[in-house]
């Protein structure tokens, strides 16, 4: 299993919901013991995830760090059809997945839930790109969808009981003509199509998914995480990749997947800057709420037009050292501190918005454009330490609420005062509020002394705290502060 744990609580799930609601309000601790019948309840999954290369999680150094981190999800890329069946009808070479076999086993040994990407089309089954070039990074030709279905059925059977989450492709909204043959992304995009190949991808899902669900009804199908570079492509030479999901829905494939996933990669600008909100002039996602929430809102609006509601995952994200260079040999220390600030803010916003999983790319280092949580020696960077503290502090939460604004309509006010953004993680017996100064200035927030337990800055230090007879006064700056309280 993953980090899901079995708890003992009172009466029914309804009473548990009431109990949690009381905790998130101003409930007082009961002093009398009450003995009631018990039932077993499963804690909801947390959002916390990472991705590693197969070699990464199979490296003992990275495996040890994964165990230490405590994240719930591990995304693995992946299961390559071209390697398992390079020759049509010649049988399946399962030995080609030996590294994936080990990675899945290591994920589970680290207490993580594996999510496996299926990709790489054999050349004999591939659609030629618009330059008539055969590539493994290509859509599956309609004539070979029965072959693809048989492979996926065999793949699900091969990992039955070990893998329950299957992601079909990776960033399918990229035209393979822009990519190398073996690139680990793209492949289903079609720049000449009004919906950028989404309808072809949707037809594929409609063909293959019923067959693999028949093999294992428990599996969850993740639509390949969308690159979704911009909400509106202005250059007609690039087509309209932002309409890929709409093409999938137009193909009638809404019932053929369970989860819509997308990717988000802001790049470093400067210290003490909210990179997730992208407030700089010309920020492409600013008007929709930033990279994390803006992309989710854009996709949800498309689904709403088709009467569709799906679980949302942000299953690839990270802060990149630069937009313009493919490698970053020696980023400044400020870049790695910005990593940590971005990670905490983005995780809070996603969790409170109902996004069910967030995957940092990657755990192993140094990572693409130095975005790894670990360095080249697989030692922790500041973002890893902040992530580990966050997971350990908020624990197996029941709910996450944006408490920046409190009340409604005319009665709305800032919960912790002006210029403070705040999120509440509700746990059994306490809550953890994660908050930071919106403009970077140091602010003083107050917590009733009867409710205050502890405070910690995301870098592991203790913030300045003073008290009087009624309140604890906590100093909060640009770095997030975790305040644990009884209510």
C-alpha cells in the first residue's frame, strides 16, 4: 500500500465529517472520555508526489532519499511498447521492462504508489509525421489499434496487483515533427488538425480502455499529462495545442479516462518572487490565476462545456533555472531557495483547489534545468528539505482549505490580517496553517494562546514568537511558516 493508514474513529464516516468540521472551526477539546463503537476508516490520499527516472529510484542513494521524503506518489516513465514488441506478432519481450519491474518494486518498498506512463510506438504501428518520417514518438495508426489493445491488456495483466494507475502517453499535445524519434514526450499532436490530434487520441482511448478495464476494473486511467504551454496560441504556424483536450471530448472519450493531468514549469526570475503567480508583464497564465490554478481552471472550463467532471492532477512541475538554456551548470543559491518557496506555495494552492496529486519533476538530481530536489550527488537541496518538513508537518490531512479570506460577502476579512496568504490542513486532533507574506514584508500574526502549539519556517528555523496573556504573536515573511494549533 501507499501512505494510506487505517485509523480507528467513532461511529460512522458522517460523524468523522462532523468531527473534522469542528476541528476546522473553534471547537474546544473535550475533557471527558467517551467510549463509542468503532469502525475502520481510510485516510484520503495526499497530493504529495515526485517523479524519478527508472535508474533514479533504482539507485540506492535516491531510494533512501525517497523513503526519507515521505511522498505518497511516484511517477515512472515508463513502459515502452516499442521495446516489448519491436516485431509485430513475435511475442512480448518482458525482459525489456526489467528496470521498470525493479522501479515498481522499489516504489512500493518506499511506501509510494507507482503511476506508470505507457509510451513509445513500434515503428511498424506508427503514424508518419508530416515529413513522412517514421518515429517511435508517434501516434498509433488506426489499423494497429487492435495490436495496441492486446499489448495494453497483457501489460496490465503483467503488473496486476502492483500498478493501479496507468498514464497513456506523456505530453501528447506536442506534434512529433518537433521532436526526435525517441523523445519521452509528445507524439499525438497534429499541428494541421483544428484540435491538434486530440480526436485521434480520444478514439484510441475509446478503443483500448474498455479492454484493459475488463482485465482489472480497479485501475485508473490517466490522460497523458498535457504540456498546455499557453491558453491561446497567437501564431497560426503553431496550430492550437491548447484545444487537444477539447478534441478528446469531441471524440466521445470522456468515459475512457478517470484523471486529467497537466504540467507546469515556470522559470526562475529573481529572489523573493512568486513564480507560481507569474506576475511579470506578459505572464501567460496570470489572468487565470497563475501556473498551478490557471491551467486547472482552463481545463475545467473546457470540460464544463461538455458536461464533464474529472479528477485533476498536476503531475509534472518544477521551477526551471532558465527558459532559454537546456542546461544550467551553476545556478545561484537564490535559485534553489526559490525552488523551496515555489514548492510550498504551489502545493498549498493545488491542494486547496481540489487538485488531487502534484508531482515534482524530479526527485533525483541534478534534474532537468537543475530542477531536481537532489543535487548531482543525490544530496538534498533546500526544496527537498522544505518538502520533507511540509509532509511531516501536515501529515495525513483530511482536508485543505484556503483561509486567506474569512467570512463571506460584506463580512469577509483577512484571517491572519492584510498581505497574508494562508491555507489550513485539517488533521486528526489539530490543524496546521501554512502562511506567508504576499509582498515579502515581515508581518506579525496572532494566534489565541489557548490554540497555539508551535511554529516553524519552511527552512527549518523557528520564527520569532512572542506571547502575552491571550495571544502568541508570530513573525511571518516571504518564506512560508507552518503554525500548528488545536483549532
